């Protein structure tokens, strides 16, 4: 049927996915400078990074994968980060619980 080719295509694209290796992000404190660097598996490089759901005051550097800034609001944030390969064939994503005290 039609599910075979779709499943095969999905597994091919998953095979080229990038692997973000950070197991967690360090906790942050309101009003204090924060810095965390996302890393990929050995030999992998990302052309660009994106972050979603970051606490107010924090941003991600699209070329280095560094999350920096000074958080302005306490809470627990579900942060989704994406790493994209330059060719557009590889993408990796991970979700982190980032706590700001």
C-alpha cells in the first residue's frame, strides 16, 4: 500500500538527523547572567540553531548554539532546540526543562 514508501522515506531522513548531546540545561536565576552551549555528536556540525519556549531574557545564537542572556521571570520552561545541517538534509531536536529560580 501507500504506507511502505512513506515509512521508508521517514527512516531515511531520520538516519541523517543530528544528535544534540546535552543531557540537560543548567538552572538559571532571575537577574543573573546565563550561558549554556549546546553540543552535537562528534563529527556533526550545524549550520543553524533555533530555540523555542526560552524564558524571557534568554536567546539562542543561531550560529553557535549558545543560549545566553539574563532571565527576567522565574518558572519552569519547556525549551525546544533544533539544530539544522547546512544541506537541509539533517535536523535534530531536543526538549529540555529549564528552571529559572
